């Protein structure tokens, strides 16, 4: 009997987590939240008890990025929404410069765009020799899997964003 209760509780909490993710996705679509605390407050208004750690994990699961909106305010957005917003000019419009020092590639972007660019580059990991990326606000560090093929990686990044 206790086992049945535990199993049904686990199932319902998984469903509750999915509901919370859907609610968070809707909040992000409104483009109004600029901090995790604001998101937490909004979720609590919707009867979801969450803390900052849960918000942070959920944002990563959804692929949310922090950007600067046209008014200069920092807000969270879903990466796929950003791609849709930028479709007319393409992601290449976000890149201002690409250079390397023989060991690391540095990609400079427009303010607030580095996370989206890094996520796109991260998708090249297995196929194109990307070990990983680190994104700031307007700069992405790209670690190549093999430094000897860094020139080819730079060309590939330029092709993708060109």
C-alpha cells in the first residue's frame, strides 16, 4: 500500500514539473521577466512553490537565454524565440567578429547574443570538432577539439553564421 502511494506521488510530481515548465515557457513568451526572482514570484502566483535553484534548472532545461531587449532591459527569452525573431537577417547579424590565437576561437557578438550564438556552436560539437563554449554577454570562447584544425573550425563557424 505504501509503495502504491509513493509511485503515484512520483508520477504526479513529474506531471507537476511538466506543468511548471509549461507555465515558465508561457511566462518567458511574455518577455517581461528580467530576474529569476521575478519568475519565481510569477510561478508562485500560479500556485507553483519553487526556489531559485529550481528556476535555474528549469531555465536550462528550456534553453532560455538572457538578452537585452530593445529598451535596454535584460530579460529571459527562449532561444528558439530568438532565432525566430532574427530569421529575416539570420544569426550572422549577431556576429561582429571572429578571431583565434591558435588555441581558442573568440566570437564577438552584439550585446546579449552570446548565449544564443554559443548554443548554436555547441550543436557542432561532435561533427565539427568543438570541445565546448563559454558565453558571456557579447563574447563566446570556443575550445576546439584539436587546436591543429582551428582554421577549419573558424571557417565552419563563419559559414554557419555567414
